[in-house]
C-alpha cells in the first residue's frame, strides 16, 4: 500500500478537547475519537489515541495539530497559546511520537490543518488562496494557496498575539475568544457560558455584555482585515465556537469591515465565508497535509 493510498491519523489537540481521526485521502473520517483534554497529560493522551486509531494497521503517517508556533525543522512546539488554562504540552515532539508509535509523525499548527481541510473539502478555494481564522479558546490563523501552506519552517500567523488596540493593550487572543467571556463572568459575577448568552444580554442592554460583544466583533474584524491585507486571499473562512455562536451577525460585521477597509479602499476582493467543516476541519486537513508539507521545509 503506497503512502498516498493509505489513510492518515490526524490529531487536533485543543485546550479543552482532544480529537483524533483516521482520515482517508478524500477527506472522509473513517474512525474518530473525542476526549476531554487531560491537563498535564497531553503526550500520553495523544499516544493512546494514536495507537487506538493505528490498531487496524492501515495508517503509516500521522499529523498532530497544536495551538501555537511549531518549529517544523525540529518537530517541536516552540510556543503554546498562553490562554489555555491548565494545559502542558511539554514532552510532545514528532520524534517521540514517531519512536513510540512506529508511524511517521509530524507536528503542525492546528489552524494550518484547518485551512487545508477547508480549502480542499470545505468552504475555501481549492486552487486559489484561502485564509482561515478560528475564534474559540484563542484566535488562530493560517493561509494556503493551491493546497500549500503559506509559511516557512516555523508556523506563521501568530496574530492572536497582536495588540490590536496598541502596545500594552489587550491582544487578539483576549478579545474574540472564550477568554473575553470569562472576563465578563468575572466582572459581573454571573456565568455567560457562551457567546449566544453574551449576545442575548447585550441585546437586553446590559452594559458589560454590550462591551464584551463589541470587543468580540472588533477583534474578529481586525483579525480578518489583518489576514486580508497580508495574504490577499480569494476566500476568508471563519470558524471556531465563537464564530458559530455569533453566526451571521458576526460574519456580517466582519464582511462590512473587510469590504470597507480592504475592498473599497484598496481594491481587494475577498469573499468571507463561514467554515463548512466545523470541528472536523483540522482532522480533515490531515488528508491534505502530506502533499502540502513539501513546500514548507518540513522534516524528512
């Protein structure tokens, strides 16, 4: 069985959930596993999921998506998104996972896998340029052109760290993410729990919720504009739990900002679309990873 004919194991390691799948090269999820993230036990948990998915013996390759900056030349996570409470990714490396599973394992940024999934099988552009943003536990971003990631040996687009309001002001990770909802809870002594509740409370006129929703919208629009200005994508795909909860209301606000500041002012033409694959985007992206990696200076 050739590597391309065999399925790939794809892992999406998030702040609260670890998901894994055996993925065919047409993007079909043949088998999937979802577990709560066991804080402080990421390497062992990932290994257990990979071994379970590899048990039938058809997979020869695996890719693990992580929330942060990955050094592809060393196969290690250099920097993890800092607003993931209780997480510890130390001990996770491509070499360790390869040695302990017998698979050819690579590490990727989680948004990179998602943009490949959406470009190949979802809402993105298969032959053009697709930018991808996810608003969930943090803010993630990636871009791909013609099925290849736009990045070098280090994963790029760490825009969640960008202080969009100015130096020493909140970064994007603290605006359009679950972090901002937790801040509302702390401020009001209540439990917003999700973005839909924030919207309901904002619509009722609650000042703290109005400010929270405004931050979410402003942060998402700023992130979208930043990706459009740097990548000039044909399509900007927006996903993640915050985006799904905000729905068309959030998308409309983002489209308006992109059309005004990138379209009308600079002549850029980017179509803003909701993600089509949901939480499966990163897993499905594993099907396209081993073709995309050839342009990225990945480990051999």
